[in-house]
């Protein structure tokens, strides 16, 4: 009896020791199966909101990374975040294009783990969309604005020719911030209709090169890469939402007001959503805006996407 008790005690002590060996605190908690929601906004009753803390969790990894093109020694990547829920949104992909003065953190021999728009790609995947995040070659060193536009054009071609069939995608939305907003608008306004997304969300986009950002564009590129110029005559089947903070000191809010007038005068389906008190890059997590304000701005983008289903 005594021997049995001793063996039992040893077993308990060893079990306790083994369990204690795995009690280290992880650097970040894994996301739960159901992302936490913020209170509904009565102004946007159909949009679902997920919290900043959930989006910021580094455990959220893309399903995979594809190479959409090989150019000048660069393997141009596209991250895919799969829909986290099975619903009607899964036939829609939201392609996120970063800004940053048309710069890139992509190197010829390095790995790419995402840019400033990866939170947006995660956000849309949590709502059941395909969240896609893309980068391009950075401006300078022989890379022109035309080259960069061709990169994002190739990304759209890859999505439409490869991913549409593989993933059952039927609708493409492109969202871009700042320089990314410029590229998104160029996709919508280009003469090549095969590149037109179903919808474009351009956040504080660079649209006018006549008074700022003049060093990025040549006189020959004005006709094809200046949204303010293109909007005078381009008629697109893409529905466009401009979003701009009225406190933006980098890209003037008045640029989007002027652009909207030209787009609608030409017969395009376009609207401007004003972010009251919003500074530049108001949708970027960890930049200037508060998580709550970012969530509200993102909620407006979801409402726009849902409007395409109507």
C-alpha cells in the first residue's frame, strides 16, 4: 500500500512538472474563431465591424503568397487572405494597394511580409471577402510611374485570369491609399477596359500632379497617369468612391472635390465621402488616426462594397 502511494505521488509530481514546462506566455494571443465586433453604427446598418486589436494580431497570416509577375529581377508578390466565413462575400476580392510615395519595401533578394495595407486585407477577409495585398517596384533607380502602374496592372491581370477561376471570384474591388489611391484611380480610368475593377475606393488619392508631386511624373505621362486629366473625358464602368480627410495637409482635400466634379460631369458613377477632421492616411493602422476612427472609415468602405451587390 505504501509503495503504491509513493508511486502515485511521483506520477503526480512528474505530471505537474511537465505541464509547467509549457506555461510560457505567447507574444500575441491567437485570434478567436469569432472576431470581436464593435457597436453597430446606425448610419451604416448593413456593415459589420471588427476590432483593431483583432486585426493587429500578428497570428493572422496570409493563406499563401503568389508571384504575380517577374520583372527586372523582382518577384512581385501578392498576399492572399482567405475568407474566414462562408457566405456570399466569397465571390468578391478586395485588392489593397499601399501608398508611401510610390516606394516599396520589396528587395530583389528579400522576402516580403506585407506593407501598410495588410490590415485592410485582413479586415476584408474577416468579413468573408478575399483580402488581397500587393506591392510593386519602388519609384526611382530607373523605375518610372509608368512602370509602377504596369506592375499593378499585371496584378489585376493575374487576379482576373488566374484567381477568378481558381477561387470562384466574380467581382474585384480595388482600394488604395495616397499613391495607392492614385494607382487605383488609374486602373479605373485607363482605356484598357479589361483592367477596370467593379469598384474603386481611393483614399486621399494623389490625383493632380500640376502643383505637387511633379517630380514623379513626366509630361508624356500626364495624359495616361494623371487622374485629374483623365477624368475630363474618361467614361468608366467602374463605380468610384473617393474618401478624403478635410484636414489633409499632404494631398489637399480640394483635389478630390475638383476630381469628383470632373468625374461626374463626364458621366461617371462617383461619390466623395468626407472624413471630418481626417488627416492624411486616415485608414492606416498605427499611423495617425485612432483605431476607432479607422474602423469607422473602413466601415464606410464596406457599405460601398455592399452597394455593388444591389
